[in-house]
C-alpha cells in the first residue's frame, strides 16, 4: 500500500515540476514533427518503393551484392517506419508528462535518416 502511494506521489511531483514553458515547447515540437513526419512519410515511402525496384532490377550472381541489396532494401524501409514510431513515442511521452523525451523522440527520424543514408552510401560504394 505504501509503495503504491509513494509511486503516485513521485509521478505527480515529477509532472508538477515541469514548467508550463516546457509543456508548451514539447507540444509545439510534437505538433510540428507530427505534421512534418506525416508529409515526409508519404515521400519516403515512395522513395523506398522506387529504391527497392531499382535495386531488384540489378541482377547479380555475387552473393555479397545480393546480401547488400537486401540490407539496402531493409534500410530504405526503416526511414518511414521510424517516422511512425517517433510520432507514437512523442505523443505517448507528452501525455505522460515526460517533456524531455518528447524532444529526443522528435529527433529520432533525423538520426535514423542520417545513419541510414550513411550506411547506404557505404554500401553503394562497395557495390
């Protein structure tokens, strides 16, 4: 019984400590990233489909090239997927009052996109 009351007290105090400025900043960031990610999701989904068809049109007998092609297709599909997951995580953390995590999850698609573009650049130079 006491542990449950202690958990509730800690949860309420951590939510109350967040200033209204942090809350408004997190909400603004979440709204902007949701709109941007929703629009870019369509673009990156289309790019992933085109990228997949371009890679599959190249025929090769080399097993390394085939494995790199499969990895490239998987990476290209991860960018739109990271946008959807980021939207969910931003809003779930916002409603829990974890505003610093909202800032982090708003940057996740940029981090994933940068990492995947770098990986695809390396794979493209090897293929």
